[in-house]
C-alpha cells in the first residue's frame, strides 16, 4: 500500500485544510488526510480478517488499527513520497490565537518552520495565514488540529510533525483554559478538567516530543528547548482560583524538576509566567459559583481598559510572546512578565518568609 503525503508547501496547506475539515463536520476526525486515506484502505481488510476469524483475530485487527499511526511512522518504508523538511522547527500548542499565535509569528519571522496546534480549525486557518505572511523563504507553516487533553491527538500531532520535519528544536506548551470559582462550587470534575488541560496535556506533549529534542543534542543550531507558558498563578495563590492554581502549580513543579533532569542531556526548559493578558481567553474561561457574574464583570472592566489599573496590570499578547521568545533564545529558566507582577511575587516571598503570607 502506498500512502502519499504532499511534499510541497502549497500541498501542505490543502492537506491541513482537508484535515481540519474533519473537525468542522459532524464526524470529528482530526487526523491528517493521508492517515484517513490509509485508514479507509486498511480498515475493510483488517475488519474482514476479524469477521471471518476468531474473536482473537478481531482483537488483533482492532489492535493493529489502534497502533497504525506509530507503525506507519516507525516502519519508514510505508510512508512514501514524504520529503521531510529541514530547518529549525517550533511546535506550539494553543497557537491559534492569543499568546500562542503571537509567539508563532515571532518564530516564523526568525526563520523557523512553525507547527500550530489547537482544536478550532477556523482560528487555526487564520493563524496559518498570519504566519504565511511573515514566513522566511523555504520554511513551512503547518496547522494541525489537536486537543492536548487527548493522548491520541498528541500522538497524531507527533506523527504528523515527525513525518514532515527533521529538526524539531522548540516545543512551546502554551494551551490553557482559565477557571474561576470559589472552592465549594468547583467540582471534582472541574479540578480534573483543569488538570487535564493545564497540566497533564503538557506532560503528555513533552513525553511525546522529548525524544525529537534529544536527537538534536550536539547538532549546530538553536538549543533544543521546552518552553512552558504558565501563569503568575503558578507562583502566587489567587483567590477563587483553586483548580486553576492547583494545575498551574503542578506544571511549575514539573517544569522545575524536568529542567534539572534535562540540563545534562542538552535540552533547556524555560518557564514564562504572564500576569493578566488582553487576549480572548474570556471566550473559553469557565466561571463557577454564585459570584461568577461579579467576577466576570470585574475582569471585563479590567481587560477592557475601564479600570484605573488596567494599563498597569494587563499585558498584550505581543508582550508575553516577546518574553517567551527571549526566554527561549537566551535560555532563561524562569520569567515573570511585567514589573507589577515581579514586585507582587517578591512581596509574597518576603511575606511568606516572615510568616505573614
Ligand atoms: N489570559 C490571561 O490573563 C493569562 C494569564 C496568565 C497565564 N495565562 C496562560 O497563558 C497561556 C496563553 O493564554 P492566552 O490568554 O493567550 O490564551 P487564549 O487567547 O485563550 O488562547 C488559548 C489557546 O489555547 C488553545 N487551547 C485551549 N484548550 C486547548 C486544548 N485542549 N488543546 C489544544 N489547544 C487548546 C486555544 O484554541 P482552541 O480553544 O481552539 O483549542 C487557543 O489557541 C495559557 O496557558 C494561559 O493559561 C493566561
């Protein structure tokens, strides 16, 4: 069987758009077209084997179907007509808008191939167009529909990237969803969903891509780097944000520990903590409890510039992207974005040391 993966830039665009269309339709299938085509070709024969054979054969067939993406990639002989693309490559989760998109633009301007991962196909397409406009000659931008709360989805992202690019240098774990609510109105399911997207999704992403980064050790070019766009709420406790802060603190512990472990293996780990970003995060933020309306309107007042402190404490996506980009380029370990937030962090640290916080 021959699987054709488009090799040219233009073809990649149509490939990605077709793949994204699976998400828009009722049957959600975020896989790239070549994989869907492979599935269409292989599924009947594998299922037929299962149908005429024993239940054992059915299980074998089902297992083969589940494992096929990895096997296709690993076999090397089955994925034909793929021309892997050279040049430093950055993979960014949550790259369809906000900070992730602004960061994708910076890497595109710097001569990277850029892989954009997020769930929404429409916003991904817009981000792709923005990156195309600033991309350096010979570089690619590749939008890949991906939900980081699904390990299968991350595996498909990895398979897609590994088939297309030879030199993954930077992985930015940026996707995130905000949740606000008093503790008693924040359910165990809320905690689980916050952990899934703001913590475990990044752990799974790193587990998938770390071997790609480790492979670059010793090669010329940018230092292989994992960058976490975390939060001020990972360093300082915030009221009515127990689930969000718990997940972000967990991510901080993971990042700090991972940095120690990977230092000797040639992979840098950077963490960036934004304060309050003037992004569209409100559209997917989750509000809990009876005071949710008040908190939401207070946030609106702040973000829409109607509060006296708006300009002081809110940050543009470009400002946060700049900080993350610098952290990667200059191998900084941890950056808190904005003087007010650095000051609050210091005050909190002093207060804690004195037993006051
Ligand atoms: N906004 C703030 O005030 C603030 C403050 C501190 C820290 N942060 C953190 O900074 C990061 C960026 O924030 P932002 O305000 O720029 O975010 P944003 O504008 O809300 O964008 C979030 C991005 O993440 C994607 N995303 C969400 N859930 C996802 C999932 N399960 N799988 C894949 N992609 C997913 C979104 O696309 P889809 O929904 O289409 O998937 C979107 O591209 C986040 O980690 C956030 O927690 C934000």
